[in-house]
């Protein structure tokens, strides 16, 4: 298999995953809200990254083009 075809397949899969899972949680962050001596109140916040639909569509489109170009090239 050509390198372009493999890169194209990876891009198509990542683009489809971007449509299926539009938000990715990167991790949790604990922050102290109240600190009054022995009394402490903490909150946990999740950091989310949103994948734009246009980026997922572009990955699928470019990946498809790379698959076609990689399949038609002959060495």
C-alpha cells in the first residue's frame, strides 16, 4: 500500500471520529473555590475541546483525495 493511501485512510477515520465525537475531554482540573481554614471547597472542571464540523469534513475530503491519488499512482 502506498504511503498516500495510508495517510488518506487515517485522515478519513479521524474525520469520521470528529463527526461522531464532536467534543473531546482533555482532562480534569481541580480548583479551590473556598478556603476558610479547615473548611475547603473544591470543584472539578473538565477541559473540553470542540472539533468544528468543517475541520472533520475537510479531513474526510482530503483523505478521500489522498486515497484516490495513492491508489492510482504506480511505481
